C-alpha cells in the first residue's frame, strides 16, 4: 500500500538560492558617530540591523524571515505550485542518508484498510466516570453507537464522492504527528480510496480554524515530512475554541470550505476541545464530522479503544537515554542531577534504569519509586 513512487524532489540546482548566501549590506551614517548597518542575507533569509553605540558596544537586531515565510503563501493556495519549494517547507534533496532511509520506509496499514470494508454499529458509547453529568454536557454526542470496521466484499464503507478534509495540529509536538497527516492523504488512504479529495492544513493550531488560515496540502509538500519528527508542516498552537464567538468562527470556516471532516491531532485538552466543537457542529446540523486523534508524550490519554497514545513510547525511550547519560555523568563528576517529565513516563523510565529513588509530584500524592518497591505518601 505504500509502494507508490515518491514525488520528485527538487534538485540541488533548484534549491541553489537556499544553499548559498547572497548578502546585501548597506551602511548609513547618522549625525553622530553611530553608523548603522543593514544586511539582507538569502542563506538564512534574515534582515540584520546593527547599530554601533561605541567602539566596543553595538546593538544587533536580527529579523528572521523564515518564520514569517508561511505568510508568503496566500491563504488557501496549494503548498507547492512551482519548481521552487516554499520557504516554509522542507527540502528532501538535502536530507542525510538516515533521513532518506526513514522517509522511504514503508509503514504497514491495518489489514482492514487494505481492501473493502463496511462499518458496523456497536453498543452505545458511554463514559469511564460520571456518565450522567457528561450526558448533560454533550446531549448530541453522548450515547452514540460505537463503530467497528469489518472486512467486506462490497464497498459499502468506502466514500463514494470526493471529500474535503481539514486537519490541525494542536498542543505540544509529539513523534508521529506528520505521519497522521501523511496517512490521511494519498500515500496511505485518502487519495487511494476517494480520489480527487482535498486536504486542508490549518496553520498554527486551532487559531487557524478560527481565522480560516489554511493551505491546501499536496503530495509534493507532504512527502519531505513523512516519517520525520516535528510539527512544522503546518505548525501547532495551544489556542482553545471555547467562546460563542470562537465557535461561530469555526462554523464559518467549516461552511466556507465545505468540510466533510475535521481531524484534530492533540492530547487530552485538544480532544476535549474537539468534543466541544463536535457537539456544537452537531447542534447546528453541520455536515462536518470532528475526529480526535490521540497525540501526547505524557501517556495520560488512554481507554479501552486507545491502549496508548502515539509519541509516548518514543518519549520514554528518549527520557531513558537522557537519564542514563546523566547518571553516568553524575557518577563521573559527583554532580547533583534531576529530570522532569510526566508521571507515566517516570514509571516507564524507572523500569528501564531502576533508580534508587524517584520523586513524582501529583495533585494529592508523592510517588516514591525505589528498587523493587513503590510507596505512596500524601502530599503536604
């Protein structure tokens, strides 16, 4: 399913303006002895303003243009429409050998998605706790039947029309975020099962939904991010959609783009916000369906259907590596040391390194992990 030929990457000749520096420096002299230098650099796409206040004192202001380059793509314009890569995008032709091997690595799809399937309704959904209170908060969503994908000889579960899907990255970054977008798009599903569909990426997190700031994602633009870390494909944000005015803005965006679906890639707060947005859309009879994708390195978003969130395993492995490095450094130099991470990650790392003592602060208790024992004490 992932053997599709990769989109042609820009050649080194194409990206020469991005690899070699061309600097234009302009010097002006004020009435005093304070010359001002203004420099424009094409390698780092920045403007540098240097003001000499004294022979050994100068004030330097650097204005990076790369961080602002996403605005150079007009709103709604396809991310790639020329031979030159957009300033805000990545260039796979300059990737290292390791990055190239990652980007071309084929990931397995669930077997049910490799062929025709049908959607079967299951028992009504509920809540892990306080179902009556949650039912009052979400009257339109609570109790909906659960869904299960079942292999089928027919194409009943397949979309029979072109779809318009929006996707947004919300909250802190986690490994795998880019692959969710890649999986939605043609390399893995959308273009294979609903050809001609459109995928919009909302820029800068939920604020992009409210402000209707988006780009149309293409295979050429998505390809360099496949199997790569970061959230810089469309960037993330921690804004919340919670006021009546903000809900109204989200409704207008969904109507303007005629969205069939909106995928929110985020953690517990982001998925709560997605649930509120879905409740609002359902109450207004909008056709846009909101899907929450569990992303968090904290490992605190799980249930029967979601045994773990993506990003948590990688985070624990990185934490464990860092802890091991610091432990060796501490034994070598006698330094004091500590690391700070989420409570579930503490436990996972303790099983790896077996520290003498591990302190984890929660709202009510301190957890002490020692060698082979776990002690709970009420916090003061």
